[in-house]
């Protein structure tokens, strides 16, 4: 039987909201360093990584998020490769029996989109997650460069 209720929110997000216990706050405070990209991350994924680090509020992504952020950036890079292939080849291709069928890149793009939404939510990147955050020091996440990408910046 699966776990009941919604997935537990990450500690650093609970700290940002002000709803974490003192021990959880201490744990989150101990890991305030920014994530560092793996050395073998491909160029497209590194560009996404750098952009996310630049535009997210400093307390949103920490070193604890490196693995999730790596998967997120790799998913984005794979999605972009598939998108470019789809643009080059067209939506329909000929199958093994000569019939017209949807390009395989369509499924890749769909799968990566689902993963990006799921992982983005885990890292506080969806509008609903950002709206519920209270940043330390009164910093408004809606005023960040990250929010400006969705049209809420100042």
C-alpha cells in the first residue's frame, strides 16, 4: 500500500515558509551552500543549470538539491534535443511498414515535460510552490528574476 496523503515538502521549503521545527531549521541552515553542477554535465544542461542558479532566490536551491537539479537539467537538455529533431523531421514519420506515424520525439518530449513539472514542483519551481513561500528577511520570491520569467517580476 502506498503512502497516504500528499508528498512531504522538503525541509528547506518548510524553513522558507516558516513552518519547520527548530531541528529542521538547524539542518537547513547547515546546508545553505548553492548547488554545484557535476563536471560531466553536457553543455545544454549546464546552460539550464546556470540560468536556474542565477534566477532562483538564494535560499531556494541548496547543495541538497544537486541531484534533483542535475536530473532536471538533463531532462531539459534531452527535451530540447527531441524538440529540435521534431522541428527538423516534422511531426509525422514513416514507420517500419511504411505507414505514417507520430515521430518518436513526441513521446520523448511528453515524458520530459512530465518529469520537468514533477521535479520542478519538488524544488519549488511551480507557481503554486512559489506562491506559498515566505523568504527569510522578507524577500519576496515574486520580485526575483525567476518570477520575472513568468510575468510576475517588477
